[in-house]
């Protein structure tokens, strides 16, 4: 990439043709994973079981995760970004209030800032023990948190079409969500260290170019037969067809620092999916090795740097590529009624900086990692009392 130079990339992707939008917006849902940290020390706290037990009947969508430092919430199926935002605000607030009873706070960060992250205490379920038995120390390093966005699709063939279009945008989507610069109480010099940790799994990373739904199923069977995944839930691609729901699921994102950023990620994902289905332009089959290089660069430099455009194979400021995405995906944004909200939110992200940049900014002010955790607490559920 030594000869790469900065360019605009309007020529990189074919523009979707103007079409009539489908009737009704595509459905969308979000799953969020949170770390639990001690209120006083701000270090990781393995109290997920207690928080989950207390949440029964109050926050039924709260679920366990592979390690006891984590919990996960899931939104209902939503038709508007306003509904999604309202649910995420309510869910994060309820989780924070429940966690306070146990002397902990939920924090929306892709990796922990303080405390010993590994070996992480495993959640006591048959499936997680089976994963640990099959993959050894990999299971002990999963103190990481992502945001999973589900977008409704009419059928698996449509899902494969959407997946192929999303591949080109995965580096930018990772950069937009980058929110995990710290690990083992030090700066990793990455914007998304979570992505590097996650990609140790043999079934993780960007999905291959897929010819059809049957090609998808054949590839999945091969992964299962090889032992690279023990079940469909372990297909850890950055984009996959959900095994439970009629959706395409994006798993590329770091957990969003704020609710509004989570809604932005969902809106952008839905716009790409809608544009893919109504735009009449086939996706470009980006070579896997180019895509992997672009994903590494996005994880390294995030929104504040330059990303490798997988189509032109040139370095482009991430903010420039965001603006290009908004132009390319305008048919999908308009079809779902999201144009104004997503455009305004993207502008705020560019102006205010990524979650990773804000974490580093909090450290630079006084040189204290506890200040980073305090920022994360406030961003996760604004308005609740700060740690003492």
C-alpha cells in the first residue's frame, strides 16, 4: 500500500438506479453486549448470574453471555428507528438500575479498560463448556462486546444478495463503530482491538462471496464438519443469515458507546440492505484477501484515520467514505424513512469522534484509566449517578 493515495471514491461502486421504494420499512433489531464493572474500583466484576437473576420479570430480554463479566440485551423487532431508540434507552436504563443493586455498572465498550480480562470465568452452561472443550484458551479471551444488528429479509436468497453487498462496506462499518482501544490496562494502538480478538476464531471474519443460498448452506456444513464451529450459532462471520430469524445479522460492530450511535449503525445497515434489494445493481465480488486487509486497517485506525476502500484498493479518509455511503444508500434510506436521522447522526459522529477517540480523550485529560470507565458509564446510561 506504499503507493496508495487519497482519492474520492465515487467511481468505486455502481450507483443504484432510482426505483419506487417497497411498501413499508424493513424490520430492524439490535442485540447489545455489556461488560459489568465494580462501582468503586471500575474493574471487571464476575456477577452476571446475580444481575440476571435480579432482572427476571423486569428485563426479560437480558441474557447470559459466554463469560461471567458480560450480559446481553435484545430489542424487539422494530419498524422505525424511533421505536428502536426508545427501546434501547429503556433497556440500558433498566439494566443500569438493576446492576447498581449489586455494586456494578454496565459499560458499553468493546474491550475492558481495567481489571484482569483473561482467563475469564466461563458461564456455566453445557454449550459454553462444550465450546471451551473444543477451542481451549480461545474461550478464555472472550471478554469482548459487540453490537449485532438484524435486518429483516424476505427469503434466504435475498439475504445472500444483501450479504454480498455488505461485504464492500464492512471496513467502514467497523471503523464507524470502533470503541475498544484498551486491553489489559494499556492502549493497544488499535481503534477496535475487539475485532482482532474476535478474529482468532476459525469461523470469524468477513464472509466469503456467496453465489446463492445453497452455496451458503454448503459452506456452513463444511465449517461444521471441520469442527471450526460446533453449531450454526458459532458461524461468527461479520455478516451471516440468522439461524433463528428471517434476518441478515451484522456482527462486525463494536458495542456502540451510546444509544444514538447504536441506532445509527442499525439505520446504516438497514439502508445498505434496502438499497441492495431495490437498487438493481449487482454487488462487486471483492477478493477475500483485499477485504481482510481492509478490515485490519479499519480496526487499526478507525474513524479518525484512512481506510482501505476494498473496491478501488486506495486509502480514503473514513469520513469521506461515510459521505459516499450516504449517497450510494440514499434509495434505502428514503425507502425506510431514515434519510434525515441517519444523515444528521453520521455528521455528529464525524464531528464528535468515534467511541475509541473519546475513550483516549478521557485518558489524556488526567492520565487516569478510571476516567475512561466513568465516561463509559455515563455514555451507556446517561443521567444515573456517577461512581463514587
